[in-house]
C-alpha cells in the first residue's frame, strides 16, 4: 500500500525538485567514496584473476572483454546496490525512524501535511534516480582498475585490451541490461529503506531493528532479483 501511495504522490514531489535534488546529493555524493574505492579494488581483482585464468588458454588478450562484461552485466549493478543498501539505505531508515520516534511525522499530520508526500517521496525518488549513476561509476572505475592491473602492471597489450572490449560488449544487450538492473535495484532498496523507517516502532530499539532489517532485506532482495532479471534478460 505504501508503494502505491509513493507512486501516486511521486509526480507532486517532482514539482518540488529541490527536495529530490537534496536527497540525490545526500544519498549519491556521500556514497561516492565507497563506490569508487570498492569499484577500483574489484577491478584490480578481476584484472588479476582474469589474466591468470585466460592465460591458461592463451586468451589473455580478451582480458578487457572479461572485465567489462563482468562489471556491466553483474558486478557493477549488484555490488553497487549492496553498498548503497549498507550506506544510504541504513541512513534513510534511521533518519525516518528517528523522525517517527520524535513524533515529527505525527506533528506533520496534525498540521495537515502528508508525511508520505513531504518526507518519503523525495527520498524514494532521490535514491531511485541516483542508483543507476552510482552503478555506472562503479563499472567505469572497475574497468580502469582492470586496465591498470592487466596493461600497466602485468603487460597485456593495450590495443587488444580495448579492442576486444569494444567489439565484444553490446550497448543494448550488455550495458542496457545493466542499467535496467541498477534502476530496479535502486527502486527496491530505497523503498525497503523508507518502508522500514516509516513502519518501525517509535523507540530507539525499534529504529535499531529497522536499520538491521533494511540491510538484510535489501541485500537478499538484490541477489534474488539479480537472478530473476538475468534469467529473463539473457533468455530472450
């Protein structure tokens, strides 16, 4: 029921775009550091492990293709969503839960202000809009990390690294599917975060339990949806 209420009030929230912009800044910019650092190290590991695996079959030139497909199809959207749930999702739940514990949401209702439209909708839209951007940044930084390890440190031919990637990665089938995944993950993770904060018990213990539930439920939902979306996308 809350999800449908958010969909109904979302157009009105977009009219006050300043609120959505502030949430995009809060959720996106404050999550950027962990996204960039994690993406770099995931790219390092992919470049190292991919090279030693491909070298057995004499295909080390395809390292760029391996790194790019692994990131844009799976690791970019999934790992970025898990990090987003741990960093931004918990922050949303705790913020809304503390507002409920402090009876701020009840006070807004007494003043004839809908807390779903004023508090939840901007945060829901901000998280849903910023998640694909964070996933794209994660994938881009991961590819650069794979290039640094594979080309600069190990010595894979740079031309083969980029040319194999350009010829083997399809914009619509690979990159497009990754974008769709990140959009779905952004909606699900942000909704679960605002739901847990809005429905938690108005006590410090209730807020703590809601924050924990956000991480657990969002992480499991991302992994389950990743399997379903992959099965649907690549079976068509």
